[in-house]
């Protein structure tokens, strides 16, 4: 029998048809639009996202020769997807990349609230999370809140369209309101953020025992599937991508080279000590947690650089970068180009990008090389913040197609890297979760036999030593740059 896995990303919906042997049969993709009605805002039409899922699923089903035994859903995380009592949207989804609540988060940082929250749940919140978005809505759009019954996430929204069940996976619910030790919503965290009133909006947490629900007749008709087909709510995309790379055991690590550069390490305990950074995501198998460091600037930085240098495609940028030596002739790039600043491994809504050391002696190849190196140094920064001894780093996402970047990351981080053989790793992870939820596999460790790695890179000792020194300089320059970020507050996020 076949299975369908859906990965609803921020800019692209993917549906993948898997065969009984776990092989990808066909992939369908549908672009989705991020709406930016005001500076710093990032929204999506919730109905349009659902329609894109419908179209993608119907297309892959034209290639199905067997009955579909289940549909598994993973999606972008964070944000706020508000629905009413009937499960209908009360407005557009406010996305993880939205910056309108930057001042709210900045206030929590100044007051020490963010640090106190980290000590409770091991996560450093940012403006695209429900606590900040709901606070902003309470101040600026109370009418919408009064119409809303549940604050879903994207995966929960699609699950509700398919099954009528409103809820959230543990991974989605982890930040910002979950106590990772009790594995339940924390009244103390709600009170800390002044959000006791928002408790009614929190979706029920769906654990592994209720991860699957039957497809409704209405949704079955739309999707072209049989009514009652099991629908599995998999962890949200960054977690599903870790699962799809076989990163399920303590000490294993991966980095998603996508819209966000998300470096993730599995830990067997919750650690809320040390400098607040990153996210602690509860996994519903055992007591393990995933320490995740999702940056706000990733492959979009490569797209921007490609446009600025007059190139047609990011692969041309990689070829150009290969013409410059390690260190880009002294040019260092801080790649904080997101209008919402940065969230990992540090939080600053006013972080901005900078080229250091630029002169008339530098050429286009140096600029390209510095951009790749800057992004790679951010990955090293996230690995360091994880406080884990990482033996190797598995790479996935659109950026992983670049051999140059995969080798550069090995050199910069100083550990071997490997690339997935799959084109859609998040969908692979959702598929593996579906196998476990439907009883086809006993657990994710067993399901990992379906994980496929394709290419491997070893760090070059000389380049690794060079980049260790460059990393120190990168951190020094960031400290200097941070003193100037506040100078742009009047034109910062949400202004």
C-alpha cells in the first residue's frame, strides 16, 4: 500500500507519494504566497494554504497504483493560526517570520522576562511566537481575539481541515507555553507573560496515542481519498526533518539549510541553565528533547546575494564563491538580513547584516565567498550554543544541493557532514511518524531503517584551523556591530 506525506512549508507545499518499500514515487509542489501588508508583517491566507494542500495531494494520487494507507502532515512551525468555534479562520495566519511584536519581545528582554522564561522551558522566545503575537493582538486587534476560539499552528490547521480535530503536536506546543519536564502547559509561564487570559485559546496537546484520526467525508471528497483514511499529525517541519535524517538519538545532530538555518541536537535531559538561546522542543518518544536553533536568515540570504550580483541562480553564486580562497581575502560577513532581526542562537529583533573589511580590492567572488562563510559561521555558532559534542552533522534543505557549501560547513564546524538522498526530508520524517502512528513500525529508531544518506564530506585540517580563528573574529565583530543596531530602532521591525 502507498502513503502520502504533506510538508506545508512557508513558501512551498509539498506532497510526496511513498511506496510500500519507503521509496519516493512522486512529488507535487505548490507555491504559497507570504503576504506583507505592512513593513515587518508576514501573513498567509489560511484557506489558500489548505487549497494548495488539496491540489498537491490530488496530483500525487494520480500516480497511486495502490490504496493509500495513511496521510501524514507536517508543516511550518510557530506563528498563530486563529480559528473560531467552527474551526474557521478569523483572519490571516500570522507567521513565524512576522516582526510586528518586536517591541513586545524587546520589552520582555529588558525586563528580564525572557530570561526567566528560559529558565522554565529552555526556550528563548521571539516575535513570531504565539505569546508575542497574542499580546500584540490584545493591544491592537481585540475584536479578532474575541472571535477566536483556538490558536492553532499550521500543522494543526491542516489536521483540523482533514479530521475536524483541533489540537497541537507536542513539538508545536513546546514554545512558548510548555513546561518540558511536566510535558504540559505551564500556568506560571502564562502568568509571566501576562497571558492568563489566553489559556482558553491554547489547543489540546495531541500525544503519540492520539496522533492519528480518520479523514472526514468532506475532506475525503476534496482530497480524492477514501473517507476514514488515517490522518497522522507529525511533528512540525524542523522536527520532522530531523526524523527524516535519522536524528532521533541523543548526540545526533543535523542542520536544515533552508529559509531558516536550523541546527538541531537531540538531548536526553532538559537543561535550562547557561546563556538563554535557542528552543527546547519536546519529543513524544521517551523523555528526549530537541535543542533547536532556527535562525531568521538562511537561504534567502543566498537569493538576495544572487540578485545583488546580477546572477540567475544561487548555484552560480556557489561557482563564483569557489573562485575566492578561504577567508575571502579578509572579507567577513554578518548575515543577519531578516527584517525581524535574529532569534538564534541569540535574540535581537534589530540585528542587521554587515560586510566587514570591504575595499576596492575585493571582487564579486570574494563577496560570494564571504556570504557562504558567514552563514556557515552562524551554523558553528549554533552548534557551540547547543553545548553538545557533535560527532557529525547531517545536512538537508534546499541549500544542501551545494557541494561547496556542504564541504565548507564541514571545514567551518570541524566535523564530517552528510547529505540526505531524499528530495523532501520533512515529508520523509512525516512518513516515518506515520509508520509508527499506524503500527507499521514500533518506534522511530526502527523506522529509521528507511533513512537514506547519499554524500559525505570530511573537514580539511588546515582549513578547519583557519576557520576556528575566523570564528573568533566573527564573534568579536558581531559584538561591535550590535552597538550600532539600536541606532535603527525608529525604522526597525513593525515600525
